[in-house]
C-alpha cells in the first residue's frame, strides 16, 4: 500500500512550525502540559499519541489494584500545590474529597488514578492528536546548513495516512513496549501467549465463562504477576493457575522512608555524576524498590490464600492455585489442541523439564523494553556526538554543536534509568516533580524561556495564557 503524506499547515497554507512537539501523551507529556498551563503562557505545542484516547496502563486496571506511590506525587502538587491539576482538586471536583479522606490512605485505587489523569488530559484535548503513531523524526537544515528544526512523521492508526509536522524542540515520552522473552515468543498468531499489559482486554475473551475449567500459567515475580495471579484465583473459581518465578520466593517491595529518599529530585544530580560502575551498583542496590518485587499487603493476601488451600488439602500438587519457585521458562511447545506446555529450567541445578500441565493461556508479566526512541531517531544518528544516545543531565540528547542549532533539541523521558537513576522510572511523573519551570529573558521579554531540567531554550511566542479548555 502506498503511503499518503499530508503536511500540517496553518490557515494561510504555510507549514505550521511548533515550538514543542511531545511524542506520546502519557503522564510525562501530560505533566508538561500542566506545567505550561500553570506558568500562564501559550507556546505552540502539539502532543501526538498512538492510542485513540487517553488511557494509562489500561490493560492492568484491576478493580482492587492500588497505586504504589503517594498521590501527592501527582502531576502538580510537589511543583505547585495550588494548581488546578492536583489530585486533591480532582477529588474535590468529583465531590469525593471527604469520602477519600475517610479512607486514610495515600494510595488510591489505580483505576481512580487513571480517571484523575484522564480528567487532567481532557483539559488539553484541542492540543492532542490521538490515533497517530510517530514513525520517525527527520532533521531539517536551516540556511547555514545546521539543523534548525525537526520534522515529525506520524501515521494515522485507522487510515494509515502520514502527516508531517515541524518543531524546534521535541520530547519523546512514549513509555515502554511489552517485553516477551524469546522463550515465549511465537510466530503463530493463534498461540495463547499474551503480555500482562493486555490482561484486562484479553481475559474476558479467553475466559468468557467465569466457571470454565481452564489452566493458566503466569510467568514473572513482580507486582503485575502477583496481581494477575490474585485476580484469576478470585474471579475464576474453576480455573487452575500456576505462577512461575525464578527466585526462591516472592519478594517484598521496599518503600520505607529512608529508602524512598532515593526518589527525591536532588538525587538525580548525585546519581548522574557517579562513575558508570557506581551507577550500576546503585541501580542494583535499589532494585527492591520497583523491580521483581510485590507490595507487602498483596503478599499477605496471597499467603493467606495459599494457607487456606493448605487447610483443606495438605498435598500442594493438588492445589488449584500454585506458586512454583526457582523455575525459569526456557522454551515452550505448542500442542494440536491449542494448549502450551512450558519448558522449565531449575535455577538450582540447571535441569530442564516440561511443566506437568499443559496450559490454555500463558501470561508473560515480564516487563517492558524502553528503546522505541532508537528507531524513531534513526535519521538523526549521524548527528550524535559519540554515535550513541548519550543523555545530558537535562535529558537532552547530545548532538554535535557544529551540526545542530543551540535553539533546537530533542529530549527523552522514560528511558533514562542508566544515566539518571531508578527515580526516573519509579517516580510517577519526573517532569511534574522537577518541573518545567519558566523564566523570561531580560533582553527579549516577549520570548518566554523553557527551563527544562536546567537548560533554557527560547520559545518565540506572543500569546497570553490559555484558558483551561
């Protein structure tokens, strides 16, 4: 099918040049929108989002799942507690503030937090293009031969038509792509293997009858795996479910107050200046805050469930719901009846064996890959200082100064853990906390300046503050 291209133009038929284009409209870009609004100015900004509407981790909005960080770390509170876009003001606008206070918790339900984010996003609908997948970002040279802007090429997910917009500054904040390990990858589309990110949308189709007799395997030892394991056993009473984990036991997440200080904004400066080996060691030490760990409250609930089975059946092999430790999935075999048998390696002795049961569904709660920017930025690779995507302290990609104008840049969000620390991935919104602050140049007061993590870029704008849409 031949591609159809369309350029974004203004009312005079001239190419529209945006001051800023954000690729992806999740929490990070939404935090930018909120910070821009709160500063009371209106640069030309566009947000491009692949999903047809705003939705945050839609496939894992389980009814009883809670946030893992305080609601105070929202889009605005730690930057501007008086902002219209705080979580508390959202509750007030929904007439639930008093009732929420009675819960005596800092951890709201995840589906409520998604509703909060959706409420915030609705204020910026006229600045967002939903259903647009960004394919690539091309450099655009000015009269002097240096790059003065970027052309963002996106494709409509429904019509497949291509659109190009131009911007001086680009923020890439597309989040992670579901990671399914090679041992579970299958070229057969009909193979019953899914990623945890699509659990909510897939499970009603596979287990349409809640009383059906099926076998489900879950692979992974983190929060998502534990939540799905809990959800299956609570909602499908006749389904047998096995949770395979590589560790000897499910481990608790550490959110104690001293450890939580690693997420403070000033810790990024400290981490960024560490030698590479020290950075790796720090990440390893802090894994228990976010990776391969489970909230203690959920662990308690799961253990009670296991104990209840033991009360009625001492033989664990006969339990409907089983946690199988020290097993790494190294392969799988498809059967003619549509089921799958897993190949499991014992992490103690290295022996490989087949799972005792064949499964009707395998759910991989195996995390995400955060490298979408690499393919997107392929056309700019020759501009890199070192040939690698080195990220400055302000999250800006280091391009060659002799080839890219100082008033032109690309920033990354959501894929900078190696350079900026675990805080970047764990904090709900990095930009909302460090803030996209604003100041005005004394030389050209009509040009607002964005200070993005300490680096100023000039935005030509003669507009006043936008009203909340």
